[in-house]
């Protein structure tokens, strides 16, 4: 049996830690007046449920009231059945708003929701005219010299990788290359410790 030295340069997904980068990017864009934290998102997504009441500031704080699509059984069943599937933001958001109801009136409460990060990713791209990976490169990765950090909404991982395992599908199996796109903009980062 061969062992991998602890110092090996292994790439891994960082999941929810991505949200720290997301919040930082939003604040940078707001500071540069590229997006307003108090703008109504109807400016960019006029047909979205409650868009005339929700702001980017609410979305990043999870106070907009959108239901978390990860709690939708049909969605999770689909992800479990097709772990390599690519999901678009539109598909993901549809699982949240299909019932036409919010968890609460925007701005009156707080509840974690992957949906709100996904909506915010779409709003940021529409507001800036750039893709999220371009914005992260321009405002975070390059200025901070984060050469081993990346934004990735597909199953690709640079080699070598730290493998992940799961029993979500009833057997213990290698889940390293399952597509993380279903996590939306709340879990899109890869990282290589230096």
C-alpha cells in the first residue's frame, strides 16, 4: 500500500466556505458601484417571484425568504439519481419558486437558503455583464495571488485530487467527480493547499 505524503499538493472542493468569497466579491462590487446592495433585483430579474421586494443585500444575508431548493425532495432525488448531471441556475431556482410561496416576507426573518446565493450569482452576472469566474479572477484571485484557488460549477478537478466518498446512493462510493453544480453559487470553489 502506498501512502500520499501529507504535504502533497491535492486539490479539493471547499463547499460552503465558498460563501466567504461570495460575500467578499459582493462587497467589492458594491464598493466599486457595480451593484447596489439596496437595489431591487427586479432590475435584473423582473419575472422572479418577489423580485420587486428583494435586494442583493437580503440575498447575501439569507433574509429574502426564498425556499431552499435543497429541501425539495424531487430535486434531491434527481441529484442522487444523476450525480454527474449539469444543472442551470434557472433549473435550480425553479425548484424553489415553483410553489409561488416564500418562507417569509422579504427582510422580516433569516433562514439559510442555497437558492438565495444562486439568485445572487445570476443578479451579479447580469449587473456586471461578466461571468462569476471572471469576477473572482479579477477582484479576488489575481489581487490576492490565489493561484491554487478556482471557481468551478462542473465535475472537473485539476490533478492530483483529494478523493471524497459518499453513501448517499445506498452504497459507499467515490463521489469525487460528482458534479457540484447543484450547489449553485454557494459551493463552487476548488482549492489546493500550499
